[in-house]
C-alpha cells in the first residue's frame, strides 16, 4: 500500500498542476523516471475531477514540490 502524497508540477498535466493521491508506482530510471498516483484514493478538488482521470503519471523532472499527507 502506497503513501498519500500531494504533488505540484512545473508544467500542467490535463490542465492541472496540483495533484493528490496514493503513490502506486515509481518506474524508469534516470531522466525517464515517473511516478503514478491513484487519484481515487482521496477526494479530488473540482479541477482534478473535471480532468476525468483516475490515475496520473508524472515525470520526476516535472515535479516542483511534493509532500506526504498524514493518514490519521
């Protein structure tokens, strides 16, 4: 089971720069490394819901800021 994370990207993905979800995979190596977030694990804001996706892949070189979200 992955951790809940908040990620802010430099460039938008599906017209959104702010994502929150469960980190499911880290794939690739070097400059091609990506993370996959399961968006269904948390309630999404309206912009994320309008994107109409349940998972999102983000290149690590596109990550501006990331932080863990505590689960209580």
